[in-house]
C-alpha cells in the first residue's frame, strides 16, 4: 500500500489525472487507487499494466513523493563498451592489415567486415555492429575514411605501379 499522501501531494495527484502525459496520468491513477485501499492486482487490471509496474510506482512514490510521477530518463545508466582500451588498439592494428590476411576476398575494409573479423579474431565475445566499430574508432581519434588509406598491396611493385597510375 502507498503511504497517505499529504494535502499538497493529493492536489498534484488529482491534477495528474488531467495530464496530457500518459505516464503521469497512469501513475496518478495507481497512487490514488492504492491510497483508496485497492489491492495491487485490481489496480493493475483497472489501469491496464502489470502488477510489478504497480508495485514499482507505489515504492517510487513512497520514496520520492510526486517527483516519481513524470517519466525518468530512458538512457542507459551504464554503457558497456564492447572494446576495452587494449582491444581497441588491437582493432586499430587489425585495420592496418589487409582483409586478405584474414581470408577475405577484398582488399578494402568496411565497418561490417571489421566487425566480422574482430569477432573471428576474438577481440569481442559477440558479433558487434558496424556502428560499434565506428564509435570505437572515433574514440581512438580515427576517422573511418582514414582507415581505408592504411591498406597497401602485398605486391612488391605496388609503389611503382601506384605512381604510374596517378601520373
């Protein structure tokens, strides 16, 4: 059961019943129903949410008062990086090599290919997205366009052929 709301909290809860924000409306309904003495299963059926949601709202109101009415941030509280700093450096070193070294049929890296090879080489425990690779490189101060310029051909005549091709 929810604690007895103060007069000021009662006014805020009643105003919450007219709120345009669905979260504030639902939480106000939950708290007022609990203050009337309704049980959690009945409140959950009436409001159309789960019983644990009702319990969470009641506990939040008991702890924080009407500050528990508006929705909080949906942003993750902790962000777990897929690449530890040493693994990020290994990724950088990996991109300095040709994808052909890892049995790939191309000589140019793509973010998706880098994700595939980093998983195959054991840099990450699971296959990561191309966006994770891009953000890891960004954290290292590397722009993705630069990564493609690091690759050179294993052909011993590559430098001579490149000069001739650009003249």
